[in-house]
C-alpha cells in the first residue's frame, strides 16, 4: 500500500528532513522523492510505502498536516489508489 505526499510553501531549511522524520517515526518508507525551489517557493512530491506503518492512515494524515502547519507549508497526503483514480480518464 502506497501514498503520495505533496508539500508546498515558502522555502525554508529542513522541510524535507522534517517530513521524512515524521514518516520514519511511524515506519512509512520513502520510495521516491522529487523537490524543487522556484523563486523561493518549495514544492515536493514523495511516494511512500505505508504497508508497515505503525499508525492508522488517518493519524498519519493528521501528524503530517500538523507538521506542515508548524513549518508554515501545506502538506497533503493521499492514498495511491485515490491519486491514481483522480488521474485516470
């Protein structure tokens, strides 16, 4: 089971590290990540394996959302199945 995490907001030090740490603490394994900084705006997409996650998906969503609020960025996490369904015509 996988999930897609997106992070958007004003660039500052440690965004990738803090989001990665939240994932690691609950056993979510980062499979792939891409990030860019465009004119001071940070954008990141992570593909994460949540098969061995030690907390329910809803709790992971809440913790990542709270971590984003703490950093001043918007963090969104979506189950891979929903992501794929949204992008299938």
